[in-house]
C-alpha cells in the first residue's frame, strides 16, 4: 500500500496576510441566506439586498449586490412577491 506524504508549505511571514484573506473568503462563501430584510437601488439601477444570514444576528446582516446572491434566487423571488 502506498502512502502519500503530507503537503508541506514553506511560508514566509509576508505570505500570512494572503492566507488570512483566503480563509476569510472561504468562510464568506459558506454563509447561507436566511432571508432578505429589505432592498434599495444603487448606481446604474442595480439592486442591493440587506441579507440576514443563517446562524447570524441582525447586527451582522449585510448589504449585498444582486449578483452576489445568485445562489439565493428563490429567496429573492419570495421576497419580491
């Protein structure tokens, strides 16, 4: 049976901020929309929605452009009707 060796990264101190940004980015993508609270129009007729995320409080709701919520199209549709 063959065993693969673990991947070892040789990092320099200057690489750490990049890794932190990647971790934050991955965490942000895991959030799931609970519901849309309200919306408003921004420049060029674009719509932003105030999103309440599952597992997060109202104080952590964020304004998101519609393009960022492609995975939540059903929730947006329900909000509009």
